[in-house]
C-alpha cells in the first residue's frame, strides 16, 4: 500500500479547527432564529427585573440601565455557553462524536473548534440586548460595546470549553451534567453582582464574589460599556476572561484527548 | 512515519493477538481474547456472533477508537498503535449509532465530513452530490437529520463513511433497528457499492441472514474469540451439512429406513445430515426403494449459519438474539 495516500491530504490543527468551527456554526446559519430563542431568558430579566430594580434604586431609569445592562450581557455569555456541552453530550450518545473521533482530526481541534463557535451567538445576542435597551435610555458607546463583547467572547470560549469538559466527564449521565450545571450557575450569577449590588451583602458574600471571576467580568463590562477604557476594573475583567479561557482550553483539550 | 510492510501489498487488515480487558466490579473482564485476523483487499467479511461476543470491541480496536490491551494490527497499511492517524485517513467507519448531528442538514453534514478528511471544497461537493444520488438521499438532502427515518439516517451514516472513498469500510451492526424493507434496501446499497468500487468491507452483525446475504466470508465470534473463519458455504458444508428429510407410509418403515441410512426417525419422518444433500437424496430414495421402503415425500434443506453456530457452540444465535431483541428478531431471522 505505498500509493495509498491519494484521497486524503494530511490535515493540520488550524485547518481542523476551522472545519469543526464551520460544522458547528452551520445550524446557526441555517436557523438564525435559534439565536433569538435563547435570548428569551436574558430579555425576561431585562424586561421584568429591570423595572423593579429601577423602582427599588429610586434613581432614573437611564443610570440604572447603565448599571444593569452590562450584567445582562455577562448573563448571556454565562447561560449561553454553560449549556453548550449538552450538544456534545447528545452527540456522544448518538454516533456523531464517535464519527469525529475516527476522522483524521486533531483531538485539540475538536474541542477548540467547538469552543470558538460560542463566539458567534454570543456576539449576536449581546448586540441585540444592548440595542433593545437603547430606547429605554441606555446610552450606547460603540467602541466600548465592541471591547466589551471581545472580552465576553474570550470568556465565552473558556466557559464553553469548560461545559464541553463537563459533558466529556459525564458521558452518558445527562442528569449529572444538568445537576452540576444548575448547582453552579445560579450561585455564580448571584455572587457576581450581576443582578443586585453585593456591597450591602454580608462579608462572606463579598469574599465569595472576590474569588468569582464573573464579578471581575461584570465590573469590566460596566466600565467598558460606559466607554471608560481606563478603569482598573477593565484590567481585572480581561485577566478573569483570559484565565477562564486558558483553563477551559487546557482542561477541555485534555478531556478530549482522553475521549473514546 | 507509518510503518509500511512490503509483503502485505494485498492485505487490508492483519491483526495478531488483539486483546481487550476491562476492569468491572473488581474483576477483569476479557472482552476480546487474542484475536488474529487476516483480511485481503476486496473481501467482504462478516463478523458474526451474539451480542456481547466482542465484535464491536474488536472493531473499535481496529478503527483506533480503543487502544488494545495487547496485540498488534496493521489496518489499511498503518499500525493502529504507532500511526492511528494514518489508519483514520484511509478507513471509513460506520458505527452502531447514527452519526449525523440532529440539527445539521444532510448535505451540510456531508460537506463537513469532507472537510474533516482534508478534501477540497469542490471535490467534497461533487462527492457529496454523488453519494446523495447513489444512496437515494436527494429528497432529504436539505432537511435536518432529526427529521429522517431510520433507514434514511442509516444511508446517511454510510454516505458519511464513504465521503473520502476509503479502501476499507467498517460497518458496525449496519441494519440493527431497521424494518425489513429498509434492511433489504440497505443491503442492496452495500452490495452495489462493493460491485462498483471493490471496497473492502468488514461488518459486524448478530443477524444470521445479514451475514448470509452479504458476506462471502464469515468469522464467527463467541466469548471474545474467533471460533470459525471460512466462507459461509464451507462453514455450512463442513460444520453443519445438508438436512435431508424423508417421509414414509408408516412409522415402522421410517424406523427401518433410519437404521439403514443412519438418520433419526420421528414418527413417519426420517431426517439425516448429509454433505451434498441434493446428490444424496436420489441415492437414498433409490437404495431404500430397493429395500422395499417407499419414500412418499422428500425434502432437502441447506444448512443455515444458525446450524453452524449451533454446531460450534451448542447454542443457537436465534435464541441469543431473542434474549436481546425479543420484538425484532423472530420475524426477520425465519
């Protein structure tokens, strides 16, 4: 079999990653409505929680929205990417994942391509949330929004990778995936100061917030969306996003390499 | 570099001592016990055995999905341990599950698969169109995979396994879960593919009729070991032999006839196992007639692979399958 290598050329990591990314993004392109559908939850928070917050804070709507909308953006990133592992879980239970394992694709690309795909819905959803808030008095800073979405995207890649890692670890135990998902998600959300300020909370909550990368992300988004690029919170948010991304990719790639 | 073996120019699979053990509940389970395999280019081999015999585990080792606990194998010219990527490039694999993503469109999934194998865009599109055509997926090419019927999904699986024109195709239980019509249709496609491209096909099945219909060569696997390996015809001939049944006017005639020809009498019926039963039948009728024992009816039945399995293991595959698939099997295996 010396002339066997005619049909398939060797593939590299970047090319494989691109192929996986394209495959994962296709249903989104074919059915863009799915992106809108997963916006229901953040929009419910924006529409139902927002007015209460405005009333409780006693301030004007615009300044409350300026504080609240960046938190909703982080919520979009958190909830959108946290459940993405469920897709992989499902493909592990059918034969799709196995098919990709037999294909001559680098294992790392299988993880990275999937994680990169998270950026697409995240950016679209984030933009929609901001645009919805503008008529209600949210003041839009375009460079700030772009920078804010970029930081969120980095975080989303990492958190998506962590969700895939959880799926790989749970294999065919769906319940375990959703149990970990539910157990972690709401505490992470509340302890980030995304919905309500934590300054008035007990000391233990503030300690918890201090070790929650999401609180740094929320702080950075508030500064960036206000156009305040120089705020110290921005640095903290970038570091939190980068660290999440690095950890997610490293443990995700390791889990994918062990997958069979 | 893939290890090339010059003396294996015609060999598609060559495995020695493939073994897989799993720890389970404090014990070591030997799923596959030292399996040796030789498959030449162009062969269609069926791996037949009951559920849990180790067929799929062997397949997963040969396709690089599962590293063997011990043993060696060269598949499509590459060593499964040293060059798994080389094996993956050259083989097609259709696993037990449905491999199309549920929310993916059929054509998109084929295009993605082409990219996974490093094929160019134009080449992929042409090949996908060809497969959609030959596997009769044209009407569903733009639909989401989850909307397809079981038979259509299975044909998509096969199309996905063939996108890169592999010279060796593995099929793991290709027709499990399909209705009789879809199964027959799938078999036609497999036979057609074979006829047109000469692709080497290695399939596992626990359906007797599937192995009988499709494969020239059958390897019977039981309890993690290959217990027989030959053409279906030779297996039946050597292990089971043809069945000849003769009916007589009376039970006493039947008993006398059974004694003469070494058969078994049951009422007026005598059954005897004879190699080349179609030739033996007229001889029996003649010699028994000469002895004054008139045969009033005679049938000759060729053995099935189930007879072979029975001769080898003392169990019938049909019983084994009935345990696993109480609903599906009786109607199809008969």
